[in-house]
C-alpha cells in the first residue's frame, strides 16, 4: 500500500459535475493498493496516516481532529523505468483494490477520523490547495 499525504487548506473531488467529497484544513490522501496488501497493511497504514505529525506544530490529524479526503490512486504503482508508457502491473486490480480502499476508510473512521472520499472507478477531478506545501509518501 502506498499513500501520498498532503496538508491542504481545502480539497475536493468532483464526479460528473457533482462534488462527492470535500474537506477544509486537513489531509488529502492519495491511496494506491498493490497485490500483497492485507487487512494488517490497511490497519497499519490507517494508523500511520491518522497519527502522522505533518500538521502545524508537529501535530497529527488525530491530535487536532483534522478531516481526511481519501482518493483511490492506482497510478501510484505505475512503473515508467522503461520507455515512455507506464505499466500498471504492480497495482492491484479494481476487484482487489476497491475493498482495500473501503477498509482503509473504515479503519480511519474506527479511529475517530472524519473522512470524505472520492468515487471508485470514475473519472474524478481532484482539486487541492496545499499548505506548506507539506507532502509525504508512505510506502508499506
């Protein structure tokens, strides 16, 4: 599992002209799933993201109650080392990835997080205003 975590003053996801998820003053989490990910991976990533001290004053979303916007992002597992056309072989297929992303969101909510999401298997417009900018890549 791989996540790109960014501090944002605001972020939103729009699908077919409808805003399906939006937050203010929180974390935008782009989440990729790979073949070997398990429920244990999900739980570890949820804990790390929610307790990550990336916000002002070295505080975490759990410390200040900051919301999270989670967006599925299979392209985080793209490989473009050869040629110009990426391969997506390391990304889990949608049938595997979707339940893992859903489980990740559920694990965050079980920890008390306020979580908004994108919509799986759709063309999403993701907007964000980064703060800092602070961006971190987590790879489990």
